[in-house]
C-alpha cells in the first residue's frame, strides 16, 4: 500500500491548484518560515563563540541536516502519508493507530493525547515569540522604541486573534502573497551573502556537524542542539494543517520554495558571520543594508503575524477532532468554508489562546526569554508522532518490520536527543509548555473517565427496550399521544433516560418514537449515502443512526432533512427529547474528589447537546437527571 487511507479529491483546474498553493503558504509555513529570525542567533549564543569557522559551519550543518531529516524526510515524505481522509495532526494519526495497536492501545492512547496536549503549549508560545522577535528588530533602527516593544506586540496579537473568525481559508489567501514575498526575500538576502562567501557551502557536509559535536563536547553540544531545534518549530504544523489544504499543495510548496529559501537564508547568515563575527548579535536583520532595513522589518512583522496562523489553524482542527473522538467536552465549532470541511474556528479556544499568549508577552517580555520556553513541547509532540506513525506503518500499511524498525529507531534517537537537549530549558521557561501539556492531558483523561462513569451509571438500571415496547400493550400502559418524539441515545437496546423520565412524570408515549444515535467514526468524513441507517421496531418505534466523521460538524437537523424519506418523519415537526445528566458525589465514587470537581466543571461549561447537534431550541425538551459518580 502507498500509506494513505483516503486521499483528498484531486484539484482539477490550474487556478484552483494555484489558489491552494498560495493559501497553504499563508497558513501552513508561517511558523517554520520565521524561524531564521532567531534560530541561528540563539544557536550561536549557545555555542558561546561565533568567531571561529568551525563553530559557524558546525552549527549551520546541524541546522541543515535537522531540517532535512526531521521536516523534509520525516514529516513531508513519511508522516504526511498518514492521510486520514485528507486530515492530519496528532488526533487524526491517533485514530489510525489505535485500531491496530493491539495490547498497546491504552499506552498509545496516552501517548497520542500527550502529544496533542503538548501541541497546545506550542500554539501558545509561537505567536508570542514570533511577533516579539519581529518587533524587537525595530530597536536596530529606532532604539527609542524599546519601551514600546511589548505593547506593540500585544496590539498586533489582539488583531490577529480578532480575525480568526474569518477562517483559515480566507486568512490564508489574504496572507499567501505576503508569505510568497517573504520566502523570496529569505532566499535572495541569503543568496547575496552566500555568493560573497561561498565557502559557507561546506556546511552542507554532515561531517562538519559531527566534527563540531566532537570538538565542543557533550554539554555545549546539547545546549546548541536545543537551540538548533528552534529551526524545526512549525514542522509539526505542516501535518496538523494538512486537512486545510491537502497533502499535495503542502509538499509542492515545501520542496519548490520553502525549504530552498530557508536553507539559502541560513547559509547567508552564516556567510555574514564568517565575514564579520559581530553580525552574530543579530545575523538575520544584519543581512540587510541600512536602506532596506525598514522594509525588511515591516515584512518580517507581517510574516511573524502569519507564523502564528499555522499553529492556530492546527489547534482549531485538533480541538474539533478531539471533541468528536470524545477526548474533550463539546465546544462550539464553526465551519468557515463551504468548500473545505477542514477549515474550522473554535471561539472558546481562540480567546483562551489569546489571553494566555498576551500573558506570555507581558510575562517574558522578550523573544530571548521566550526561547527558553520554546522547543520542549514541540520536541515531545514530535516524539509522540514517531511512535504513532511507526504503529500505523506496521499495523495498517503492513510495511515489513525489519524495514520499519531501523528507520523508526534512528528517527526516535533524533527525537529523544532533541527532547533531552531541551530539558535544560525547563527552569528558565520550559516549565510553561510542560504545565500546559500536563493540564490539557489531565482534562482529556478525566473527561474520558468521567463520561464512561456517567454512561455506566445511567445505563446500569435502565429497562431493556424490547421489554418496554412489549409493556405498551398492557392495560396499565401509558397513553399514546399523537406526534413524533426523537430521543437521543447512545445505545439502541435500552430505554433512554429521557424516555423513562417522560413516562414517569407525564405518563405518555408518542405514537412514533425514534431512538436517534449519533455515531462518530474514526474517519474524517462520511459519504452521504452512508450517513443514515434505519432499524424499524414494533409499536411505532425505530432506531435511526446518523454517522459522522471526526472532522465533520454533526448537523443532525440537516442530515435528517436530507434523508426525510428514509427516516420516515419530518424533523421540523418532531419533538427532540434530550437527557441532561448532572454529576453528583457518590458514597462509592468512580472518580476521586478532585476528579469529580474537575469533571463537574467541564460538564457545566460544555455545550448542550441541542446546540452541538444544531437542533433548534423550540423543538427541544430537556429532561434532567442526577448521576452519582
């Protein structure tokens, strides 16, 4: 097999293909595309001596081979083959890996959720460090702007989060031309210095990286490796954003424009430092002559704003997938494109990220300080991705284990090296993404455990549906009233709690009763001809199953209207009965007290079933019940 599960439809027209390529530039590559602003500078600072050719060429060689092996080979060539119906990202990869994980399913679930949790840490730090690093460039030409760097960066970020509601597609096509210009500037500014000092091309020889590691020693090499990793941040966003534009446009953009531009710029920075070691203080901005510095600063600021878009789009897609897979509570998810199902906006997550990002800007106050917090979250996510894609390669793609294990082992060694190289950053700021990741993982695990406990308690004493239907023929049976009642349920063989409560309190059963199951499959999208399944029962009862993919908005009313003849009723004339469970403490709890408190908070703040499934409020009847945890 070629490794893909269900590929996205091919783009058939040249204008559409060009639009996707341009849109992908504007969304997907902003993060990794702005790494040259600070990655080489921080790497030289970690090396401690930028005056020797061995140091400059050694650091450059490490950067080049890290980009080539991790981003180009691992992510663009291999990981993006895990195309789950066009969707990418940790949750999508997890949904492929779990069915073939066997006895390791529980372990891989935690690994996948941990990787997704760490991605949120990255989604918070990337906007802060990117925008701060660009605004700090103003200090080169306007030293008086220093006191205003933080407020300017904060104002830019507020504007960025405010436009997210327009959707990644609109934002991408708005930002695409800017990023095309950005990568052109990266390439030509680097090429100019490269042609003046072509000896820097020796850095493409991996022996320079090996020689530097041997010369610098273990401690210094690990410090440098932790900073070199900054050149890779954003690599995971290429896979996370795959659902927005498809695999092919991202691959074409990467190999045709993005990677060449990045390599040329890093080589140009190295050539500049070789010519003048003082340029190591800010090698990126000193690539430009004084008369070009202001335009370069303006373009850099625009590019760093766009850099934040890559992780924000990936975060929205990941949250939507996590909701559908039952890993987090239901939140409002807005579809922002009629053409691409992968383009979504999650308001609560957007503004939560906005608050935290602004807190980081005002708390750390410089890109140098934030560089210490950056890296370890991305490295952890990359490590989780390697474990998941290895499982997929062997269990789903059926690649031979003797071929997979040596390659996976080599990549795993690189991932572990990068994680280890970032450990020293924990006291200086690395604790933040770890704290975010731990908190997010805790929320996911407690939510899953709490939902399992609620469903088990709710269904424990529920009556069996066949027996309930049979009882309707007895003399003391509840009255049958006209109309159609739709009860949302998880199981088709027991009486829904809302139906039992309706009979207990009102003593009636509608003449037509539909038990509606909404199922989320581990595929991104379900074709319309597989959306609905109807199972008729006796006495006017039927079980209707609506199936959605994890990347789809579960629009129940739209699906029922489209299949009105199949389901046998008009959804606009039916009453929808929804059970709402309120968790309360139990004498013998399934959850510890702190887990009960957290689960109760999450339940209280999650979207209602009617809002999430887009069922109009006038057609909804809520039946509340208390569930002991």
